[in-house]
């Protein structure tokens, strides 16, 4: 299921109706649906796949807006010499929003995150490492493995 439809695109920018099907631009309704919306949806999925299960379902209106704006921008960059500043601003806003969603600065409440528990679980790159700590060993015989600790520190990303 596409994130946006041709009606979403017409609703967000009514003058684009004159572009669709006009001989001078050579854009058909089928092109909008199969090429430009498809490309925009793939772009959205590529940004969000690191954090969310894609395709996003149910589709939030924010994602419909982003997909529509990206499709319109792509259509204009392909069919016009220069893209109006207002569309460049819409494109830039869409990219910024996708980056914030990808980086966790914003969330999609209805979307399914990749890791359901996310930051609520302890995580380590050495999760499969079996330490020497054990309740059956004497406390004096147990020690910290400095290589393991350093590996854990080196692998974590800055929060």
C-alpha cells in the first residue's frame, strides 16, 4: 500500500493538476502513481527501516505528507528547469523530519519499532560473552575482564 495517492498530491498542491497529463510536461496519472509516489515511498522506507518495521502501517498522516511532498519535488526536478523555493523548503522539511524520526528525536506512535523494548533493555556488543563471574567461584578469584569492558565502551554510540 502506498503512503500517498494521487488525490493526496492534488490536495497538497492543486496547481499540479495542470502539470499532470499536460503535453508539455509529459506526466501522466499513471506516472505519478507508479513512479513518483513509488520512489518517494521507497525513500521514506530507506530512512525509517533502521528504526521501524517498514512499510509503516497504519499510515500516519505525517508519512503521507512527507511522501506527497517528496513525490511533488521529484516530479518538479525532473520536469522543470528550476524548482520553486517553496518546494525546496517542503523537501528540506521532509528530509529533516525523516532524519528526526530515524534518529529517535521524533516518534511515530502507531508504527512498530524494530526493537520493541528499545532503550529500555540493557544492551552490549558482548551479549554472548560469558564472564568469569559466578556465584560458585570465590569472590577473591573473580576479576573484571578489562578487554571486554573496553570493547563494550568502544562499540557503544554516543547518546
